[in-house]
C-alpha cells in the first residue's frame, strides 16, 4: 500500500523546530557544556543531527504524560532505572536485554505490591552526558579533561580520548536509536510476557539468601496462576510500555532534536520521552531550566538537600505554569541521613500551593561514599533507608509517593555494598565496571523491588 504523496503523517516534523524562544538559553551561559562550540566540526554535526529522524514521537510522549498524571494522583507508580552513564561499548544486545529484563522483573513485583500500574522507564537510549564537579582529572603528574560521558569524550585516560569531540553526538544518536529499537522489539514482540517475567523472578527466588521474600513471591505466583485459570487475556499482557529517559545536559544536542509536532505545532524534544534537569544545573534563571520550560515533554528536576520550599514553588511556576497534569516530576535525592528533615518542608510548600507533581525518590545520589579500598560506592542499607524515609514523609503529610529512580544494571557487577547475598569490598577489584556512579546489580535491584513492594503493600 502506498500513501498519497501529500498526506501529512501525524507525528513530528523533520528538521529542528524554529521558534526563537528555543534558543534563549544560548545567552544564559549554560553550565557543564563541552568546549567545542564554534568549531566547524561542531556546526556540521549539529546541522546533520537536525536532519535525522526523531527518536521518539510526540504522541508517545503525550501518552507518557497521561501516565505520569496518574502517578501524581496516586493511581500509578513510576519506576526509572538504568546506568549512571551509558557507554557506546556496552550498548550490546546482551546488556540491553539484561537491563530491560531486570526493570520488567522489578515492575512485576512493584505492580503486585502497589496494586496499580507501574510506568516502566529506562535511564536508557540517551543517558550519555555527565555533569562533573571538576573540569579536569589528575592522575600522578598528568592532568587531562574530565570524562563527561561518551557523547563528549572517551573514558580512557589519554589526551586523544579525553579531547571533546562533537562527532560523538552522532554516535550517541545512533547508539540511542539502536538501543531503542531493541527495547521496542523486546517489549512489543512477546518477550515481555508477564509469565516469562514471572518465571525469571522464580529463578531469583531459588537463591536461599532471599527466603524472606518467599511469601510475597508466593502470592504473586498464585495471582498469576489465578489469572491463567480464569482465562485472562495473556495476549494483552505480552506487551509492555517502556519509556526512555535521560538527563538533558547537552543543550546543543537536545536543541537539534527538538521538533515541531505536526498535530499541534508545539515543540517536543524527540531525543527521549522524559528528560530531567540535574541537581547541578537546576538554577531558576539557568539555561537548562529555560530550555526545558519550552518543550512539551514531561520533565523531571533533581532536588538535593539544600532545596527550599520556595525553590520548588519557583521551579513549578517556571516549568509548569499551566499546572498541566503529568508535566513535572520532582526527583528527590537527599541522602538517608537527611531525607526525614529535608523533604517535609519542600513537600509541604508544594502541597500548600495546591500544585501536583510526581514525587519520586532517587536513593542513590545522596548516599555515595568511598570504600576503604578506594572505590566510589553506596550501601544497600542506606539506599533502602532513604526509600523508607521517603515513604514515611509522604505518609505523614498525606501526599503521594509516586516513584523510584535507581542506578542499576542487569549484570552481576559488584559496585554497591550489601544486600542479602552481600557484595563485599574485595569483589570490587574484579567486578566493578561503572565509568561514573556505582549501580545496584541484578540481584540487589530485585531485592530492592521486593522491599519497596512490601512497603507499598502496607501503605
Ligand atoms: C545522575 O542522575 O547521574 C546525576 C548526576 O544525578 P544528580 O543530578 O542528582 O546529582
Ligand atoms: Mn549518577
């Protein structure tokens, strides 16, 4: 079948959107940008990016926004998970599949615990740019530019690798496209069948270290069998919606992928469904807040322990002046020792202003420590304690705990300490792989899902 030549397809137009408001950030001295601006190579890459197809469609982005609106009301729960920094070399079928599998496994457990839909979202297919506290890294007597993520430079500690190379934006786009293609194939092609996901979880439960979750696992098992016995439509359960998210750090890249939606004439950043602003780039008058205030995607803002109630209100007024359901998610990352004091005034201010955001806990970024043998790590106990604090605060204020944001992988790495089948420091020398922050491994991720599900079930 061929389409009539002049029938416009509903979706997103090719070529970058042209509204000059989308470029106001350029005058705002954006933080955390590479040093490549102004080179001919940089200009050539941006114009090439502008001609490439969108990675996601505006219609999908709108569906996600409606799902997040449900999470804000307490009728759905958001699970965001993936690498701190994706790398080009780890974008292999095995690793992508392992991560998607682990997120789907966590989601089944959380769905049962919460008794509501879980919105599944990867820090995937675009999570390539990292903010750094220092522009340089020194090893011995050699100082080189800091690693800023594969979209900017390489991790190898050589001058060639650490040079900022705009061509990497094209590789990031292509790697995102192939990652998304595989995610779509896995989640739409029958791989995500509830019964398969459930049987993977039984594999996890076979390890006696996790016997304390037997009751919950048994309940889920009976629920799946009950549905089967009733003749539930497993065809419908063969597919899962899965969304792609990343930190919108590299504004040139995000701008080049911002397109006009042909249905509405409005700009969407088509580099991913959901974009967030990091803790280091969330100033109210900063470039990142300005740029994201002008695209229609659902967006997140990371909030650390210095955030005030007024900061939160100001961000809402700037990023969600229309109070659009599902538009804004606050991802709090306070640290286990601080969340019970730092979170309540922020949540109270937002509640009292009558605004509705999705409240998500990131129990990773406030709990980073250095191990005795010199690795950047996090304790599973601290991660869990921050999640507990998050639920306690929302319970006491009568607000909605809407989601969980974790750095995790589907592989058996050793980067975070502890868990019931504990990771210990001695394993770091052989099994520590992350290029930036430590991730929960496959088993720690599932264990966290069981513990959060128990908390949700008690809610
Ligand atoms: C991250 O999510 O990897 C990150 C850098 O987080 P934050 O902005 O919260 O520090
Ligand atoms: Mn991180």
